[in-house]
C-alpha cells in the first residue's frame, strides 16, 4: 500500500485529463495526474474551435492547464503509467516503470483514464516536414483552413471515401489516393466520387514535397515519377489507443468504434473507473475532450460524497 491514498488518479494530461484534474482540485479532492509523452496534436499549428482559445498552440494550452491544476492544489507529475490494478471495488493501484526501470506505485479510490489515441500515419519521406500545417488528420479541426484549396486525401477503404466526401464541406478540388490499396471500395463508391468530380488514383506515394521552411505542401510524388500538385493533404488510416490500461482493467469496448465504452456519467464498465477524451467514442476535438474531462470529474466528486451528506 502506498503511503497516501488519493481521491482520484488521472492518467493522461491532455485537455481531457487536465480539465478533469482542475475540477477535482477545485472540489478540494486529492488528485494526482500523470503527464507522459507528447499530445496527439503536438504538431498542430493551433487548436481550432476551442472557444476563447482558438488558434492557441497545443503546448501552450497544456502548459496553462498544468499551471492551473497545480495552482488549485492538484499534483501533476511526469511519468509513464505501465500497470493498473483493481485492488478492491473502491481502491486502485497504478504503477510506473518497467523491467529495466524501477518505478513507483500510487493508490486511489477512483481512476480517470485520459490516455488518448495515436493516429496511424503515412510512412513516406516528407510527411513530418508538413504535418500540422498543411498535412492533417482531422477535418473537424482543420477543414476551414483548406476552403477552396486543392486537397489530397490519402487513405483506403470505404471509410476513406466517406472521409473524402465530407471534405466537400470546404472544397470541391479533391483527389483520393488509395496508395495501391483500395481496400473495400466498391463500384458504387467510385460512382459516388465521380458524381462529385472527385478524382481517384491507386498510385503509390513515395514522397511529399514543398516549401519545408514554410511547411507548405506543394505536391505529392508518385512511384512512377509523376506528381500531383496540391495545397494540403489529409490522411485517414485509423487510430489506436495510446495505452493498454483500459485492457488491463477489463473495460468494455464500444462495438462500433472499438474504443472504450462509457455511460452518460463518463464511467466505464468497470465500477469507479472513468474515461474521457479521444479514448471514448465521441468527437475527437480538444474542446469536447475538455468537456468530457470536466463531466468525469463532476461525477467522480459526486461518487465520493459520504452517505451522511446525501439526502
């Protein structure tokens, strides 16, 4: 048993985790938050659609968040949680470290998982040169900035078709590149794309080129030497959880999207374990993640109110 039992441990210090930690600290709960690695949107040139913070750098948003949590009495530490155990219905233990690094263990009455997702990214030279400014993964976040521009979508399967059609919200200058793997795209999908004059090519991409200093993508280079001029690229290869802690706890997964199921209280299928942010099935926006973190914190607080204070 660790020396101190926290009211809640929050694993993950993105918008969801920090929002949860801030509310818990303001509820005067003993809250410990683990901060590890870079956020999913670390390469973005700005967080979009976050009221009052539109355009703020992701690093600045999170730096402000950590400061606000600690100013209210919360504890934020850098460390990678590698193991989580359910000791009793009302007590959990999280541990850091691995076979090579000696870690520490911490106990809490509640857990909030805000570990997020990782995008499956294209494997081609030039990708990191433009990622975050003219190469993106989220139309909801960055679609407005490509209004009426020449846009390439890199992906495969009918999900990529739907993704591309959604881009018509902002531009009709679209090309879908399947990179040699059309997946489950069928004739009806090709017909739908043709209906909206969206070009499709199965050529393989070997490089992204452009003005590296300005992070401005200018063309996609193909295996045969041909190139497609463009202003921006969106990729759609899916995501994966950034950690397996939810699996260790036995949390139920959502049948449709395969990530962690939560109820209306942000509680997972495991009693007293909550989840918020990109790890849950709702829209993967920073502002939504922050809202989910706040809701998780509210319900964690309510669950900790002693029976004698209830009516």
